[in-house]
C-alpha cells in the first residue's frame, strides 16, 4: 500500500466538499459573502484544482523519482552523521528560539514586522525550520531526532504556526503504514483525538498571532484560550475547527476568485504590482533588493488586496493559495513555461535530496512538499525548501570531515620480577 495515496484522495475530497458547499451556499468559502458568479465557473475551477493533484503527484512525480541521480559518499556511517547534524541542529534551534522571543519576529500574521538585529541575516542564510524538516526525512531513526522534534514543535507553536502538525502526522502516517503498524481502530482513535484537541490548538494559534501586535504575555494567552473554550459549546467549536481545516486545505474558492478577477490580475501583473512566478523565491528577493531596492510582492500576498476577504490585516501580513493553475488566468500565454518551470524545480529538489541522502521517508517528505508547496502554488516556499536541501548538504559535507576521535586508555603496567623471568 502506498501511504501517499490516502493523502492525495484526502486533499481531492476536501476540495470537492468545498466546491459542493459553495454550490449550496452560492458564495466562496473564507470570504465575506462574495458570491460565486456562475456554477459553471465553479465546476471548471474544481476540475482545474483537482486534475493537477492526480497528474503532478502521480505520473510526473513517479517519472522524476525513477531518474538515477548520482549520490554522494560522505565517508562516514549514517548514524554518526545523523548524530553530528542532530547535535548541531539542537544548538541552532535553541538560538533561533531565543532570537525570535527577544526580537518578536517570525510570528505568523506579522509578515510586515522586521528585526533590526544584525543576527537576522543569519537566520535567512540558515533556515533552521526547513533544515529540521530535511533532517526529519533523512534521520527519523536517529536518537537526536526527538530532542530536535520537541524544540521544533515548541518553536513553531510559540510563533503561531500550525502546519508543523500536518507535516508530522503525514510523515508518521507514512512511516507507520510502511512498518504495518496502522489499524482502523487506531486511525479512528487518532482522528477523534485530533478533532477533540483541535479547538484548543486553533484558539491558541489565533491568540499567539494576536500577541505579535498586542504584546500579550504567555499567561494572558492561556487565559484567553480558557475564556474562548468556556464561552462556547465545545461541540460547536469542533465543528468550527473542521470547517477551518476545510477552508485551509481547499483551493477552489480562491481559484474561483482568480477566474472572476482575471482581468484585474492581468492588468496588475502588467503594471508590475506583483512578481512573476519565475521571480518568486530567494533569487528574486536578492535581485529585487540589489538592483531595484524594493521588497517583492508575490501573487499569494498581492491577491489579498484584490479580493473581498474582510480582513483587518495589512497587505503582507498573510497570503493565500490560488491553486496550481491560477496562472492560466493571470498570464495564459506563459502557462507552458510555468508548468515546465515548476516541474524543473521538482526535479532540482529530487537531485538535491539525492545529494543529501535517500530513504523512503525522505521521498515521502519530498512528495509532501509538492503537495503543499508546488500545488498551492507557493513557489517561493518550494525554492526555500530547495535552498534548505543545499544548506543541509553543505552541513553534511562539513561535519563528515571532522575526524572521529577515539579515546583509549593506556594499559596498566604490572610490577614484574626479573628474577622470576630469569
């Protein structure tokens, strides 16, 4: 059984459910009553969202995964490399947590907040969160995985990021299925526990994000969560949590809006109000900063200013996924280049992963990045993942050159009588 298929169908099913809900309501999900222009547009939007899941994550991913990329011999046992990298990641993660807490940055929903500290560039060059994700795929069985997992979870949750749980659930699902440790009762129990606890995590997430602007302390956040949970029927909160998951995973509603606003988006693109897809990512950021002295705006961020979302946030504080084929309605003449470019990026990610190492779980991780990054499409995030693979490779090369020091005790000399020898 391929454990990824269940997640492929899950994402497809969520998008279909979202489309049926919009068909029934006559308005998009996640907006403020924005009407769906036509049901035929909704049907086309659903098809254009769903089909790439089957094509990109099926035959395309399978074809690239069969390409024989040359691996690298690091000259050390995998367990030794895993231990060394794990120890280094623990130090880096702790320093990153301290930096975020003292500077109040990298909190979800505070995208416009910047640090003046000279150390901020360090965390751009060393993407600690993404490095652990790569470590997760390659060294899940190493004993330094769990200390890193704990720090990574605390670090992300304290900044209001919840996607870490989806990633962990996916990878643990794949690992358990491959090890034949999955049962129907276990899945149902895990699902029930997740739904029961989700309102708590969701409430905490919003309060943590709010603390970025309101300056709430940890006790105030805890009190806020308790007030939210005590002020509402818990079963209704679970229902709200399920709805939140559907809205977060699906892309149909934003794709319908992309179709409706296609003329506006084409005009805004021609006016240079947001970056083309080939300029998303670290390379585009460097070019814009060095040669144009500006901060680039990606389509997922810029779109929040064009649609009717009723958000109180400033543009740049949040972004949204428009669906893989959204550029069909923004620059239809560039769609062949767009598809070729994203598939090329997928191949580069495979190549870099092979340089770092290989395992079934690492391939599962790469498939997951295609699922949540490429098909969103969050091209900048995917390029950031490729960059993390490159940095991970450099780290692995460096730690592999450190000689293994073996401590041996000198043998004890006994008093020997030469008379007895004679």
